[in-house]
C-alpha cells in the first residue's frame, strides 16, 4: 500500500508529525472592542434599510455612500449615537417605495 500523502513520514510510525506548524500569524487582534450599543444600532439600521428600500443592493448603496444632509456615511452616522440613528432612520422611512421604486 502506498504511503498516505496527507501524513508526513516520521521515524516512529505511531507518532504523527503535523504537516504544517500551528500558527496564529494570520490572525490579527482587534484594535478595540465594538461597543454593544454601536453593534446593535448598526444591525438595526441595516435591517430597517433592507426592508424599507427594497432589498440588499439599494440599502447597501444608501448606507455606504456619503450623504451631505446626514453629515457622512449613513451607516457610520447611525452607529455613532442614538441621535444619529434616529436621523438616519427618519431618512430611510422617507425613502420612496412602491412598485416603481424597487
């Protein structure tokens, strides 16, 4: 029987030798923890946009494009504070909807 290509050969047949060393060099530690309230506002505003704007593409376009009236990217504004969330939510609720707008 040919040797198993997934197993490297070792001097002792019962002792497996790992093929690759275990390393965490590809994983970066987060700079800072994302505050729970910020994460909640980000999720809530994203869900509201997806539902009110007719799907993923229009919602992402709105949330990630600078908006002078809101003072920045809506996703960033909504995540930063409860007041910012309310301003962005109001803008989303004013978004035109209906068969001709989706």
